[in-house]
C-alpha cells in the first residue's frame, strides 16, 4: 500500500505542495487553527488519507475519502 510505504520511508511531496510551511510540527491544539491555506490543503489532500487510515473506523474513513 502506498500510504504504508510512505509512512515507513517518509513522505515525498510534489513541488506543488509548499514544503517549508509543513516543516513545522503537525499538532492538534492551539497552533492547529493558525494554519495557512496551503498547509490545510496539504493536510487534507496528501497527509490525512495516510495518517487517518488506522485512526478511524472503516465507515468513517471511507466517508472521509469521499470528502477529500
């Protein structure tokens, strides 16, 4: 699976995603609401499908993929 491989080897983002802005630690809490649009886009479209696969139940995960 691509996500498992990415998690083990690290993510390689395409040049369209701003790598400098996601260099800071991704945490949910006080700083999470201060993300810029490109950071949110990277989270939603690139990182969340891989990082949420083991965190959500199958039904919720499949629904999330429909949104993303």
